[in-house]
């Protein structure tokens, strides 16, 4: 059974993952209406992925006899000055998520809940990938040069390729218990 401090820490992480999903949905919508179809594809996949991250926490908390709480919806920003600013925000957001995971991991370690610490390791690894992807996108933006004529078009074409290569994880693939045979 989860102790209360660990349960609260995991429920805090649910809030963060839910907000991540909301934020990327708002970003996807902005990209779509501005004509950045490749970036929108990537961010629509990202919003789904974040929901899976949230659901994985739900399953874990409830499997350990805690109570996973559905968080309030926070309204994310709806407007961005450019695609460059938007992806800078993505990187900043993912860095904040990594800090938050580390805080929850610290609570689990302090409470000597090594099962939860082991569970959170999945998120630690996931964050390495999420931050690396955001940095990779910003590197592409720098290489193409946003001030080049057609730069935004080329950036979006690169995002289209990244989106096509991205497979959204399913809940079954990330839950601790294997699906029943
Ligand atoms: Fe849940 O990984 Fe991004 O935020």
C-alpha cells in the first residue's frame, strides 16, 4: 500500500502530465491553424503520449491501493509568437517535467518506497528522450535558419518526418502488469 506522502507526490505528477497533454493540444491547434501541418501532427501525437503518461500513473496508484485523482483542467497558452518560440517552450516545459519527476522520486526514496522509485525510473528515462527530441528540433531550426526565405516551410517539413517516425505508446505497453492472457 502506498503511504500518503508518496500517493500525494504521484497525484502531483498526474497534474503535470495532464497539463502537458493540454499544453501540447493547444500548441497542435495553433500550428494547425497557422498552416504548420507537420508540427501539428507531431504535437497531436505528443498530446496523446502525455495522456498515456498520466494514465500510467493512475494504474500504478490504484494498483497499490491508493486513489488516483482526476485533476482540474488548467488552460494552457493558446497563442505563440512563432514556431521557434513554441518549440523553445516545449523544451522549457520538458525540463520542468524532468525536475518534477526528480522531486517525486526523492519523496519515494525518502519514504523508502523502492517499488515506487523503480516505477518512476521509467519516467526518468522517458524524460531523457523527451528533452533530447525537443533539443533535436531546436537544432534543426537553428541549422535551417528561421530567417532564411522558406525557412519555416522547411522546418515544418522536418517536423512532418519526425511525426511520421513517432509511434504513440499504448497504455498496455507501459503498465506494470502484463495484460491478462
Ligand atoms: Fe510526460 O513527458 Fe513530456 O511532459
